[in-house]
C-alpha cells in the first residue's frame, strides 16, 4: 500500500516533465492541470455527498462565489485577485448557512431541491447584475508582472498550485475520515434516524460537512478563475458545473479518498477529446456522456470504479492467483 502511494505521488509530481518531450506537451500539461482542478472540486463535493450522503446539486453556487470575487476585486477596484479568494470562501460559508440551517431540519430530498433552487436563483441574479458583468461576465488580468496575480503563460505553475491544494484537501479528508466527524458522517449516511438514536447531533454535523465542502469548492472556483482569467454565469454558476462535480466523484467512487481523483483522470481527458474532435458541438455531447455515465454507474456499480475493483475485479484476480499457485 505504501509503495502504491509513493508511485501515485511520483506520477503526479513528474507528470509535466514526462510529457514535456512530446509534440503536444503544452496541451497535455494543460489537461493535467484541468484534471487536478476537477479533482479538487469533486473531492470537495465528496465530503458532503460521499461521506455524509447529502446530495447537493447546487454546488455551483459555492464554485461561482469563489470564481467571481477575485475577478470582481480586480475589475472594479484593480486589487490583486488573490485578495478575493478568502472573500469567496466567506460568501460560500454564508450561503452554506442560508441553505443548510432550514433544510437540514428536514429529511429526504429537501436539501437537494433547496440547493438546485438557490443555485439557479443566484445564476439568474448574477446574469442580470451589471456589477458582476451580467451575462458577459468578468475579465481578469491578461498578463501581470506581479507573481501574486497568478497569471502564467505555461500551465505547469498552475499544475503544481492545483496539486498543492489537492494534497491539502486529501490530507484534510484523510484526517476527517478517522476523526469523530468522519464517523458521525458515515453514521448519518447509513441512516439519520439510527444515528440520532445513538446520540449523533445529525443536523450540526451535516452543517459542518456542508461548510467544509463549500470552503474547498470555493477554492476550486477561485483557482479556475485565476487560471482562465474569465468567468461568466454559465461557466461559474451553470448546472453543468454541479453535475460535473457529482459525476466526477461518483465515477471514481463517492465516499472514498481517491475516487474523485480517479474520476477526474478519466472524465477530463474524455471531455477534452470530445471538445477537440467535435468543436462547439462537443459541449452538447458532454451532456450525453454524463447521462451515459449515470446510467452505467446506477446499473452496474453505484459505488463507482473503486468499488467495482474491490467487489468484482480484485476477488476474481485473487481466485486466479490461488488457482495458479495450487496448480
């Protein structure tokens, strides 16, 4: 197990240099950075949707808050975009309280419906608010002499920044799994009524999970805006943003540590390939791919690819090895 972690760490650290000698090095390095960014967002959603079992379909509001605030400070007051990152986190935490406090009093799908409603309401408001660029969006610095604006010509600096944030998030999630919060969240996912009967403060810990998830989702939005230098209502607050977070986590394995990373490693190259091959029509094909993934996961293994490996592939390989040793 230790060697597997070391191999994964080495592969992630060396990836930009392993593809540097290829003819499409810049393209592959940029795709690697996008995959890490998708893994950050999916891992953040996974804290709430995977470990706590609270399905949010409106995480785009946290992503959008993190994306809009840095570029808003730059465009309106010419301040460094980095100053907007903590502001985005603060707005996301406020939104988490606004959504979580009333809906976590109830059970069932009320929380999921509330997240969709609030996220769509925010998207409509932003689309008509001139201060936030309305439907046109906000533009960041094209190129800056200051390093703190995080405007780089190459994707490699972004890759390592994203890798650092993802590492912190995975470490936080790893510790959370083994803490009281992690145990309580798994109890809530297994059954709220049973967890409450055992003395678990269900509502409070669901709110903790939502706030922690919102914090890192906002960071993912800020990193996206700082890299692209542009944000509009569709790219920051669209329903596809939330769907991509869910699909990425579910494909690899929701409720697992590395599931979102595996899902991002598969989904982002697939999405990039469809956009490259089909041009503008590739965005429509993305919806078809997402729908197909949902159907396949629901049909064959709701736990994702990691659970498919553990429950079906690994046992068969073990039996084959035992058979070969016996022969």
